[in-house]
C-alpha cells in the first residue's frame, strides 16, 4: 500500500511540474541519490548596457553587489550576446547555436503560434537527463503556445512571464507600458478565439502551466522572482540533487517599475533605481548560494543584448562602445544592431574556491559558450547530429587557458536587412561590417541600411568607438580582408551542411495566454489551481 501511494504521488508530482517522470535522481523507495555535481545558476539581465556596471564604467555607482561579485570572481570585458534582441539571444544561450541554425532569428509576438523549434535541444533538457533539478524563473520569450512552453523544454519548475513585460497592458501603466483598453461595446469573443479588445491582453504570470495572476502586478515582480529563486536554491540544496537555475530578469527592460510607494513618474533617475533593485536581487541570490551551496555552485551573470537607446533616459549605457560611425549617420548603435553597443554585454563568473578572484579577462567570448561549458562541467554529453557555435571555456574560468574565439559572427536582429543574416564578424581585434544600419534612436532617427562590398573594417584595438574604418587601400586592410572573407565563407558552408531548424513565426490571436477570456482583457476571476513550493514540499517530503 505504501509503495503504491508513493508511485501515485510521484506520478502526480510529475504532472504538476517540479520533478520529471524520467528524473534519474528520484527512486520509488524514497531514497535520494546524492551527487557532488556542480550546480549552475545563470542570471540573465534584459537590455543591460556594458557601461551599467560600476566596475566596468565608473560613471555609475548603482551596482555594489555585482561589483563585489566581480572582485570575488572573474569579470569579462569582451563578452558578447549571440544576437542583439531578446528571443534570438535567449535561443542561442539555451542551444549554443546561432539563430541561423536554431531557427530563432527575431522576436516572438504575443500571438506567435511557434517558438524555439522542438527539434532543438535546450540546456535544461540535457541537464535534466543528467540528473539535475531544473528551474526557469523570469522572462521566457521562446514560445508560450503548446509544447513551446518552458515546462515542456526541460524545466521541472517555471515561474514567470511568457514574453517581455511591455507586451501587454496593465492597470498601472508606467514608462512605455500601455494601459488596458476599454472593451468595445459590441465586441464579440469566444474562449477559443478571442478578438476585439481581447487582442490586447494583460500580461500573465505563470507558475508551471497555470496562470496565477493576470494582469501581473509589476511592482512586486522582482520580489517574487527573488523569493522563488531563493526557495528553489534552498529546496534543491537540501534535496541532495544538483540543480540548474535559469533566472531571466525583467531588468533593465522598459517599463521601469518603481517599487517605492513615494516614487512615481517624477523620479529623477528611474533607470538608476531599477539598476539598484536588480543589483540587490543578484546580491540576494549570491548570499543564498554562499550560505547553502557555496563550494559547488557556479554563478554566471550576463545580459541578453545592449541597451534600448530608443527609450532615451530609460535606457542603459554602452560605455565607450558608442558606434560613432553609425551615430554620425543617424540611428542608434545599440540594441537591434551589430555595433558593439548592441551585443557587448557585462559578464561576471563566480565560483568560490574554483574561479580565481579579482581577475579581468580580455578573451573574446560569447553567451554561445554557456551551453557547451555548462555541459562539460556537468560531465554531460552534447546533443548529437548538430554543430555548435559556442566553445567550452571552463579552462578560461580556472585560469588554465587564455584562449577565446578567434572569430565571432553577429547576425542582424532587426535594424537592417534579413533577419538572421550574418552581417558583421569579429576576427581578433578586427570588426568587419557587410551591412550597416541603425535602430531607432532617442531622437526618432533611423540609420539607413547600407551594404558594403568590400566590407567596412575597424581595428577595435585602436578604435573602440567604431568611428573610423580602415582605409580600403591600406596594407593593413588588404592583409586582413582575405582572412575575414574566408571566415565568413567557412561558416556559411558549415551551416549549409548542418541540421538547421526553422521556427514557426505564424500568428493567431487564439494562442494569447489568458485564464478567463470571457472577462475584459482576460482578467483572472478565480484561481482554479494554485501551485507553489509549499505544495511541492508537502508532496515530496
């Protein structure tokens, strides 16, 4: 009778989401297999600028916890996101493959039917198969419809929003966040195909497969994320199983939400206030790690892309990576572009006793490297029958190697040309552009798309502002051009013979997440099923 009850309990638990039915770390006799494997926490900031961290750019003093973590670990100053917009960069982080391979070349919408292609293997799926507890907290933005939901992409536990928090309406509109519309008097809706006023639904908050709040209370979201992350770390640490936590913050994406009750639109520095809130959250996570699993937990902080310059004073700082060539021709040279400000991101790695303290790495590295590095440190295996753009950089962390990428490829993410095309590349200190263009700037200008044959080439060692390209008649230009062209040709040939995925970007209003489509803009009326960590503890302990 007792064994039968446990079997039923494990089956129910599998269905609600914290443990996998195939989780090798749980046995039906109730015994837990303790493992010395490394735990991994990846904290991904949204739209953060390289210059937002005080330790990178001393014009800001809003990140004392991150600055301290950098002093206790390793800071990377030439680290890049795999793309300069949300969905493509996140897909590459979780697959180790550029969007031109994994199919995710631009952002998914509220009405998107698809997401990260199901034949792509996520980091969470690999680690789960290797015996890890896995959790995703925060912004997903890789598909919310059907099997594209994170609960079906390798995560035992999910708490967060399905896309950016400006993609929907709210009862408390803030900076660049739309208010909920009034429902037209004669609009018609059905539960299976909401239209009319229901096409602009309020932002939902998921716990596993359940919407537990809609619209989300944006002012409390950071606190909820921190609480859930701390609870997961605590629970996983006590369980004896290794864990993987992917914490994708809403900071520093607009809207910038003030949590202080006296702070409103008149706040002098909303960006700084949000930056301090994000820093405090990271400090809280690190403190939990230090008090529970300090010796065997790898904490990796990075960003998804550069700042959103279109948002003016509500955008971050690129530091010295200003892309002056583009700025002199209008448009932004940050998010959505292949200029350094669009994809060079602040990055810190911390692992007490393993990663040497107070080290600054100048190696050229990428979020593409997270996938193969974590899999290597977990003693897991890379998925077969596909090629990867990242590399295992574990020896860099341990001070045993100073080898980074010789080349990095930067895809178009929205400013100019076709989505996913490799429009720029780095070759050591050289940066070549085949296509240039600026995203929308604070002043409303947009840089004109320009094609360059032969490419523009900058020497970043002498020109970090990307202001003056090399003279195309110079000996330096002619020496490096053939190597650059060969590198681009090489990756294009490699991709042509790889297993390449295609994402479904079709749209249908029926897939908009909504817990009660009969009510104005999908307001939740009742919590017919509420899941939380306390429920899981009672079921599993």
